[in-house]
C-alpha cells in the first residue's frame, strides 16, 4: 500500500492503491513540505524590537539628563543645611529654648513626664481647632477683642437704630462674633473730588465717627428725649392705677 501526498500536505483518497502482491512491509514515504512563514511576520518583529530599543535609549538619556540637572540641586541643599547649622550654632541660647534640659532641672524632686496621653492630645487638638475657623473658612483666626473693637461690634449690631428709615436684616447672632476680620475701603480715583473723606476728618473707630457727626447727635438726643417722656407717662399711669387698686382694697 502506498500513500501519495499532494503539495498542500493533504491526503488524496483517490490516489490510494492497494495491491495483494505487495507486502505490508513495503511502504514508500514522501516527506511533507513545511510551510514557510511570510516575510511580513519577520519584518513586524524587527520593527517591534527596534521600537523597544529606541524607547530604552530614550529612557536612559532622560535619566542621565535628570541626574545632571539634579546634581546642582543636591549641592545647594547641602549648602543650605550647612548654613542652617552654622546659624544655629552661632546662637546656642535660642537653640536650647526648646530643650528638655532647662536650668534648675537638678533641683526637681522628680523628672517631668513627657509622654502625652490620648486625652491630653485630644484636648490640645481641640484648642488648636478653636483658634481658627478651619480650612473651609480659610483658617480665619479669632482676633484679640479690645474695648474699641467691642464698641464697634455693638454699634454694628444696633445699626438699625442709626437710621430708622433704612431697612437692615435681622442679626444672625445674639452675642458678639468670635471670628471676624476688619478691613478698610479704598476709594477709587474717580471718588477723589466728590465722595472722598479727607484724612483729617477720618476717625479710627465707628464711635469716634458718630461723635463727630453733628446731625446724628441732634437726632439721637431728640429721640432719646421722646423715649424718656414716654417712659415717664407710662410710669405715671401705672402709679395712678396702682393707687386706685389700693383704695379699692
């Protein structure tokens, strides 16, 4: 029996011949031709390899440039550290302000404990948070409340009484605010001649400005006299009513 293999490597069943005269040991083998890979696959591999080589060279060159650019920065950092050390050594008293070994340490009965507990740390954090409004309000700090500033805040709370004809919204707070900032309005160049207050007429606080305003003082005195007169009338009426009730009983 003999097998004939075509060029494509497939067995043709029509070419199969059987012969009784041939023995089972007589075979004729025809080697199958191997497929040859196309040239496009090889060229694709070469292009990919070339891209990898170029990418590697570019990364190495960028690293070398980065090392060259970073080398002077390292030297400058070392110079800054050395200058900082020299500055600290020049003033040893200032450097030892935060030191644990303070004068008179040998006279203490026992060494102080520097281990902070969980509650103490939480209390300190709470105190630090209370010093400002937080990051949502740009860390506005609580200023020192002086007597002049306190009077100005009181006047701002009572701003509706300054001008009865002007409407103001109700105050958002009943007490004085803890966090606030004081600014100064800067006039534009167009307001120099018609709506500018000269420096000699400007005052430092709102109380001084109100005291320097003659019209405000006149209107305030008039309103104050009217309020006192109304109070006297009400007190007189209440006194007479109390006397009448006393006579009845």
